[in-house]
C-alpha cells in the first residue's frame, strides 16, 4: 500500500475505458474512476495505488457535471451515496441513454482498432423497451448476507446492499422480488420472469426446473437457472441479427454447419428458421442439461443435433475428419457465441484448420472480440460488418455481431 491510498484528489475525467470506468490522470498517473462521465471534474479518493501502470479511485462528488448526466435510475447506485454502499449492476445508470450508446460505441470501436487493427464505424442499436434504459431484465440474482437479508452486491465488492427496488427489471419480476425477506443459510436467490408461467424464485441450490421461453412463434425449453439472454427482447434481436449476418451466397444447408457454445439452441434455431428444415447444423455446448434441452428445441430440423462437449475439444477433433467431412466443413457456416473471455487462439486456429466458408461471431466483450478479430485476420479471415446491440441498457455492457469470410 502506497502513500496515496486514501488521499482525495480533484480529477478531470477523460475517455471511458472498457469495464464501466473512465480514465483520469494525476501527476502523469492513469487512474480509473467509476460513476463518472467523460468531460466531468470530480473529487475522488484513491483506493488502490499498488500497481505501477494505473491506480483506482472512487468518485466522492461531482464538481462540474457533464450535460449528459441525469439523476441515476437506481437511487441505491447513485454517486450521492457513500461509495461502498452503491449497488452494483447499473454502472451507466447516471448517463443519458443516447450518450450511453455513444460511449459504448466508442469503447467497441477502440477495442476493434487497438486489438484487431480494424477500423469500423459503430452505432449501438436500441432494442424495444422503456426509453430510459430500465424495465428490461427478466433475470436477477440477489445475494444473501450473513444475517439472511438479500440484495445485489455493492459495485466491485461482495457486500450485500439492501435496495427498495430493481428498476432495470421487468415489472413482473419487480413485483415478486423478495427485497424485504430473509433467507438465512442460503447464498443466492434468483428471481426470473420467463415468457410463460409467471415470475418465480429459485432459492439457493434447489434442483433446476424447466421454464419455457418464447421467441417469435418458437418455444425454447431452458432450466430456470440455465443461461438465457436477460433482456426481454434480446433473444429475438440476436435471432434476427444472426440471420441477417449470414451471407446466403456462402451458405450451404448440407454443409457441416456449427453453432458453438450453443446453449439451448437459440442461434442454431435462428439458422434453421432462416434456411429451412433441410439445414444440417450441430450445436456444441459443455453443459449437459443445456444440450438435452437443445436436442428438444432443435427437433424441427432432421439435420440438427446437439453435442455435449467443450468447444476446444470438439474443434480439435475436426482436424481428424474424413476427406468427405472436411469438404462439408469447408462449406460450413459457423456461428459462435463464446463466454466473456472470447473464443481464443486455440478454438480459432482449430476452426481455421478446416477453413469454414464464413463465421458469425456473437460477442459480449469488446476487448475479447478485438483480440479474436486480430487472430482471425492473421488466420486468413476477412472481417465484414460489425453490428452492436444495446442488450444491457444502463450498464457498460454491449453485444456485438461480427462476420468473417475466408479471404
């Protein structure tokens, strides 16, 4: 711990960085600060000065506010509260919604250029829902404190914060959220409002039960604690974005098409619905429960199958394919929706070794996407369009859909 720890400094706020924090400088040192907006002047306290490359600070008071600052949509997360008692999960809630999207576009544009050498104009597209960036979450995980009370964690900590409301959540979820109840001995309470069956609670580690989510005319079975997009409109928006991203001239329904990190089959179904019942596509997912649901959800397509496997293992095995299968792989369209860490070199080199015709990459992390863009370019894949969707309003997160074709 250095001599600056705990010291209060006045800072001019520069650009927004990845991760919901902005960049300030003090005596030549880079300092990351949350709860601020580029162009502001704030009083901040240094909370971590251990690293040589950068320090971290917490905003105490806004001295000169940005014209884009608004009253925070979640009172318990506002800068007016003591830093350690600000609820986490709405780190852009103090920013006017249009400016939120401009900042997200700038972060994504910078990550693509810096890590992938790719210049792209980015516009973050709004989804349907309340115009202020609230009322979209269909799933919320509440943490349980030692004395049994529930709430979100404070930003960047494991301190449970009691809150009176969950403004980012859909109304049905807010109505049942047990914010004033106690759950001693439990660790988490999940609150969800699926498309069908009404809102519900999942307390602690109880066995998963099935819920049904509707996307357009199609139904998907998924565990109540399984992965599903949290924005009410996100599954439909991603379905359309993936369908539009695929170049039909390069698509072969009989090829060995792949949906990697496939979950319960949402994006494989998007491909099937776009190109018809004769489509052959294999969904690869490491969760056995999700794969079981994917097999049911993809039953409309005779050529669809769901495999339980780590994507790294499955892709490694593609190199052993027969000449006939390699030809089908070379004609393939690959949709991949990796976790926040990205697909990474091992998976992308494995794919490039069998040379699929086109890739559609769904990314929830700009820096991971930027790195993978750089790797794919090195492996001979030409980036095409990059779209950005505001799947997480009032937070720093942004979803991107990028296309790549064999050069």
